[in-house]
């Protein structure tokens, strides 16, 4: 996920040799414990089994074991902005951020270790996906594409597998059911891989503006991609053809940038974005109901809890919301670190 091209939406919110793990400064600077962490900028939220885990500004990672009603701050060895988080199971997860930072957890998000960082490159990683506890990929600014086959101990720069000579930002990566992987990015960039990242094909895009998110449906080959000014497109054949989905509020086209989305366990697709926009679809992305939150604060991540309610991540931190996006009561932040 995530909320940008590096110079775009984030600003509104605030084949070489293997790359081996780097630890940075000898004195690790852990994220600062804060009673307001769960109300501060968060960019992504995901599941670690039944647990919810969110990540964002100043190295903050929080987890919730009560469906998002309250949050506990994790011990995290960085104060960098974290842009995306992904778990393969209840224990193994990764978070990525600025300066090509990669963090890993083996205890469900309670504690984290740094696997890789490249401060000289100053390249933000913008999204991360893992097939299992060993094989994963991370995408980022300036065409960055990294791959690991050992759980993040080493990373290979595989950007040369893409037809992206101009180094356009790669903003999001997702698995598409029974099809492969799909990447979207700056200037409408689209790439797909039918072999989980070994080879990539450039896809003809229906839109020349930046795309910030992509999700797969529960039907084979279904892809939904979205980005600037309310543009959202749907494909049922892994990107061979596209149809733009009309998004209108009281007869007017939606103008809000769309940042992130998810396929929920009940089959709904939910997409969120600027101005507190929450889009919900129960027909695999053919149409969406649009809800605008009264606070109009930007949203950058979304997931559902076991009750079917939404966990929204964004400028206001982690928000427990109804399926339509309206606020529900919470206890917010426990402000604890192990």
C-alpha cells in the first residue's frame, strides 16, 4: 500500500548482486513509546492470524487482539516512516519504509528486527508481498523491485526484469487469484507475472495517471486498480482488458485520490482514499457504494475484523468503523511496549 507516488499523495498526508542485511548505526534508535501512537499517522493495516497489525509514522507499529477496539505499541528498531505491512501467517510478518527499510517479526508483530536498510539510496519502499515465510517481493520509488528467497536475510535487486527504463515509481503489488502477481505505479504503469516474480510482462494501461493501489477479487483473474482523482478500473482477465468503474457522489464524479483497498473475508471489496472516502462493493468491483466520512481526513489502509467492521488507517491513526465507514467506539491506545 499505499498512499503515494513519493512526491504525490504521501505529501498530502504529512538483477544485481544480492543485497545483504545492514544494521545501520551501532546504537539502535527504537520508535518512541507514545500514548497517541494509535491516533497518529498510520499508512497500512493487516491481519496476523486473528490479530490486527498497523504501521506508520516514526516507526510506529501497533497490534490489536480485540478487533481494533484497543491497540498496543510494538517494540520497533526504527523511527522511519513505515509505508506497508504484510503477514503470511499469525507469526511471520514484514514491514517496509523509507530508506529501503525492511523489518521482520516472528512473534505476530510484538517485536521487530531490521533486515535491510539503504540510507544512501534514500529510496522509499512502498509495498511488500510474501508468498510464504521465505519468498517475498518489495516495490518502491524509482522503479525499485527487490526479491528475497530466504525470508529477508538477503535481497536481490530484480528491477531489470521490468520494462521500466525511466524508473517510474512502483506503488503497489498484489496476488491475483489463479493468475499471478500484479504491480501498478506511476504514469499508469502496470506489470504482471504469471510465475510469482520470475518473469514480468508490461500491461497496456487504461490510464496514464498514477495508480496507487491494486487488489485481486475472489474470482480468477479479477483485478481492480485505482489511483488519482477517483479513477478505478476493473479487469476479469488478468489485465488483458479493462473497464472503468463509474464513481459518482450525488451525480458528480468522484475526484478524491484512491490509496488502498482489500478483498474482505465476506467477499466485499473496500477501497479508501483522500477526503475520508470509503468505497464498498459486494459484486466483485463492478459497482461501489461511496461513503464520505465527516472528518474528511485522508485514509491509506483498510481491513476488516472478525465482526465484519472496518479498521481504517490514515491521518487519524487506526479507526474502528462500521461496514459503511462510520465511527464505532474504541479504547484506542494501551501505550504499552513489551
